[in-house]
C-alpha cells in the first residue's frame, strides 16, 4: 500500500516546525494605505520599513527541552517506563512528551498524552489530561460544540475524568455518555415548602425559627458520627423530641432537604441552591456520604464558564473535590478563549488562588504545563504567560521539571526584552541540568553588550560537548566576518534543517545587491521546510524585484499557515499586504482560479496551489470543499496543525449532513479513531453516495495489511467513487490509489491502465506508480524514464529522485540519492541506503557515521533501528541496546526493533 499512502493523503514522517515570530514589537494594527502609496518606486512603497538586514536577524531560542543527545535521552525514558511503578507512569509520559516536542511530530505527542491519561489515577490529573487531549485535537474550533461535549471515548470524556481510580485497559473504550437515564430530568424538583409524598412516622423535630421539620431519628443519626452521638448519646438532644437548629446556619428548606435525603439518599430532586446548602451542612456535621453525593451532583451541573465561575468559590470553601475538578475542567476545555476571561485568569494566576487550589490537590505541574503551553502559543510576552510559568516552576517537583519551567521563563523574559531576568532564569535552568539553556545565557549576555563573553561561552560549550548544529548557529551571532560564515556553514552541515543560516546568507546576498541569488538561497530551506518567516523573507525579495505575483503567492501561502500573521516584525497584517499587492497583479475570475489550481496541482507546486486556494477562499470563505483541498496540501507539506485547522473549518462550513460526516471521518482517522472514521463514511454513503465518502471508506479500510477479500472491497469502493461526480484533481488521486491496490494484488495491467488514465487528466504523481509497474515487470529502463518525466514535471522532486534511485545502477543511484538529500535533507531513505552500501563494502565506521550525522538532527525510528542492527553485527551490544531502547521509545510496538532488542539482550545474558 506504499503508493496508496504516500501520494494521495500526503502522509509523511517529515517534520516541518514553524519558526517562532516576533509579533510583539511595534504596532499590531494595519498601516494606512497612504503609507504604502508614497512617492517612489512600487517596491519602496510596499516595503516601507526597507528590506531586512543581517544585523536584525536572530534565530529563536527553542522553548522546549532540548537534550544534548536525543538517543540517550529517549533510551533512558524507555528504560524508566519499563521499570517504574504504575503510579509513576503518567508523570514519565509527560516527561517523554516534553523531550519529543523538539521532534515536532503531532502523532508522537498525542500518543504520549494518551498514555499519560491512561495511567492517571486521581481526578485532577484525569481532568487536566482529558482537556489537554481535546485541545490538541482543536475541538474548541468546532461550531456547535460545548466544553462538556464528549467525543464518545473514555479517553477524553469529561464525566469519566471525574471518576477516581485506575483502569488502564478501559481507557480506549466508548464511554456511557448519553446512554444512562438522567434521573434529574424526570424527577420532581423540590423548592420552597414542597415535599415528597413519602410518609414515614417522624419521632424528632428540628426547629428553625418558628418552623419545625419532622424527621426520623435513626435516619438522621445514620448521616454521621456527630449526629449519632447527638441523637443517641449522652447529650440532652437524645432525650428530646424537639431540637433547636436555629443557630446552625441551615434554612427550613435546607433542613427539609436533609430529611428527604435521609430517606431517599438522593439530592438530584433539589435545585442547585439547596444542594449547595446541603453541601455546607454535610461539611459542618461530617456527613461524608451526603457530601460526596452533593459534590458529584453539583459537578454534573457545571456546563459552561459562567456556571464554573459561580460554583468554584463554593467548591473551594467547602473542599468539594469533584465540583472543583469539574469547574477547572470547563476552564481547561474552553482554552484558549477562557484565558481571555479576567475572572478565569485570577483563578490560575494570583498566588493566593494558586495556594487555595494547591490545598485541595488541584494545582499541579500537569495543570500549569498545559496552561502555560497554551498561553505561550497565544502570546509569549503577556504577563499572564509569566504568571502561569511561575506556577509551573512552583509546582515542579523533579529536576527536569524545574529545568523546563526555568528555561521557559527565560524564553518569555527574552521575548519581553527583560534581559537580566532572562539571564537569571537561563542560568538557573543550566544549574538544573538543561545544557541547551546556555544558548539563552549567551543570547542575554549579547543583548546586554557582552558579545565577547557570549562568544567564549558558546566556544567552551562546543569544546565540552559533542558539537551540534545549534551550537555553531548560536556562536555565529557573536563572530564576525569569515568566522561567522564558517560557523553558519558548519551549522548547516551538522543540521541542514536549521533555517537561520539560509536566512542570514540570503539577506547577506541582498545587502550585496544579489537579490536573485538571495531567492535561490532561501529556496533551499523552503523546498523542504515550510515556515512563515522564510515565506515572508522570500516575499520581500520578490517585492524588491517588483515580481508582485510571486510575492503575493508567498504571502497567501504564509496566511494558510498562520491566518493572523503580522508582517515586518508585527507592524502590518498579512491580509492588508495581500490587498495592496492584489492591485498590482492581474485579477483572476473563479474560472481562472480553477484553471490555475489545476495547473499548479498537476506540476506538484504545492505552495502555488495553496496560494490559489487562499484566493478562492477569500472570495468564498464558506466553501467547505476548498478548505478540504487546503488541508490535503498542508498534509503533503507536513504542516499537520494547519491542516487539521483547515479540516475543522471544512467540517464547520459543510452545507449538508453527508458532507460534514466525511470531514468528521477524516478528523477521526487522523486522530487514530479508525472505526469511527469508517462509521462516518458509511453514514454519509447511506444519506448520499458521493466521491469523498467512498474515498474515505476505501482509504480507511486500506490502512491495514490487506488480504485478498479486503483488497477487493477497497477496489469496489474506489470504483464507486470514480462513478460519482468530482473533478479531475480528485479523480486523478482515486485512479492513482486504485492503481496501487491493483499492484499490491498483482494485477499489473489493470494498474497500468489506472495510472495512464490518471496521467491523461494530468495527475502527474501517477508517473511514480507507472514506474513501479514497469519495475515489477523487470523493465527498469522504462521505470527510470517514467521517474525522469516526473522529475522534469514536478516543482518539488526530492521524492522523485529518491524513487528513481531504485531503478538504476549503484553509481547513478548514489547520485540520485545525494540530490534527494540536497533537496530535502529530512528524507531518511538516502541515509539508510548509503549506510547499507558502506556496510556491504565493510566500511563499518563510515556506515555508522552516515547514520549518526542524520540521527543528530532527525532521530527517526528506521535510522535508529538500522544503527542498532549495525552495532549488533559489530558486537557492540551496549550501543545496540541503547539504540533499540530509543527506537522503542518512539514506537513501543515496532516488531523488528523488539526482535533485535530481545535477541541482543539474550546475547548479552549468555556472555555473562
């Protein structure tokens, strides 16, 4: 199913992390159009702040944990996860999440959060982690969805989170939300002087003012020890049938509710105000069972922010654990919007409020990790972010937690330009064991005019530890002339995914008036790692050349990644610049847009395709099909977070139920709920047969090792999809997928027909499938030629060079793979191939080095596994075991690694 997966749903393990952007300096409003239309050339009018200069360029200090050796850290996590107690696993999974954040793989991160939730025991941790998982899925962006809505699984269920206890095996089961009868909805609510019609002889009266409430003595006595002592002990009340309760603080209505509860053990019969009174009464008289019932009932009533804000003070006052958890859960499940509510911020940010939460066990590192992460994504420089990070530090209990909190505080202070404070926090993080924070220390020294001191610090770091790309990148800031360029080149050699060296060298060429060379330089990083800052830079270069069409393309593509992006260091909105540039290029009609999209899609120009769809959405923002197309492109570009946002918008703008079901199905599929995705597809088909519903069902079914019967079903589904109305872009994908299935089934002629039909409607990627058919038929020259056609047609051809290498001799294959690495250093197959060739030639040290240099900037499962196998073959069992453990940290179920790990352990045991 390789071809089926690779091309048409655009899945990949590549990482495309977006570089942080300073959006807080200067005004954030639009500049008036007059400022852009002053006298001078068109380029000068559109670049009122001039072109960027090398003096102002700086790489960001990453705000996450950054180990010196990822493999060593991952292996350590795996060992501890396998040996720790069940109660410690949840915290370890969050540590694993923190380390893996640097890899930028959303699926890995979600798996860590799921595992943390799976092993959570207490209600507080469950509530936080369930809300965290919901936030990661972006469910807050769904229209018509409230914070208490449930996805259908215990994993994220808000009510299941309020059940204390530990049952890791049931975590992925469906929850019971909506299935149990809601007794409260059908019960009589008691207010005022009304009472149940249950008559039972009372033998004691509780007098409150001029009124009395008749009760059954032994039932009231059974409520708590104090009541039992009062009514049956040596107190005077035990011998009286009338007891004065006027000074206890309970109302007549409240006492009547106590009497009813004593006979029915129910509180869902009363209005919330009475239940709150019962809660207070239960605390005063140590009625633990009554307190638990009131606590649980009130917790079930919290439905939104306003409810939570009203009830949270009662929860804190009465020490109602479930009610407090329910209130906090609503705040968390409404993130990020709830952070803009001043009353909610006070709950989490004010030290006194944090102390009250802590006393009840509802302030934790988990809680403030989640809150601070959301706040940093919204705006790093806000005081709210600082206060939440102070909470994170306060509740850090382990060394790594302290280091993490301190490092993040340093990053935020650096963003706020509070350099002395930033230096203090970075140095404290270094003392706590986070070596990468030394880069932050160096940066703050530089900002305070201590350039030589910063240079010496990074210089000593490079000599003390195994050099990494980020070390040379940081040192380059403090060097001059040739030394600076040498450090930048070394940084790129060690880690070609760092964007700063490309940006710096591009801007340097602009300063030398070589703008086209600058564009060529920045193209190198944009070709495999799409980020807003690099697109903005290239757009500025195009404006300087007065190539407004290319500039407009880049800004439109940028806005699909970050819709509210502010250009020129936060001074001009991207939308405003699009508006101004639009007046300088030829306007396209809707028909023109579709034609341009078809042309760019066919030439594998993904950035150009994004730009065209952005323009179409500006004119028709409610077009769900366009949002869906945009999500497909973003997936192919490995911008998964932006892709999921577009898919949610497609769902929100659906004009029919069957269409919405399809987009919900894709969202479920992408978050690991395969069965639910299938169900959505089938429901959609039952309402209306459509291309997208059949395609979704076929794709989801194909996500397994297909047996002949399953393959036949997928073929039928794709054929049904092709019979439904759609356009050439999607039909080309369906034909390509159908060809892949035929190849897997050994039906090569049918596969070739599918690929040829796809090529006839300009689905360029079908060249790869056709080449595969030729290769299986032992027609290697034809396969090579077919891939050459794809290379010539495709705008981005790294994958085509990689695939063509399979159809030529060793020397030509090495050339193609070297070109693939040059175009996209994140592709891992070329490193593995070159390493395997070196091992075959008995150049073991060189083979290890080929893998090691790639693992240093992309610790990917297959490369780590292959290095483990090399170590094992060379008799280095210690290194082999460490690599296996690191690989299993990335995927604990990877069968090849498990086999190798067990075999190496057995060998090590026998040798003792």
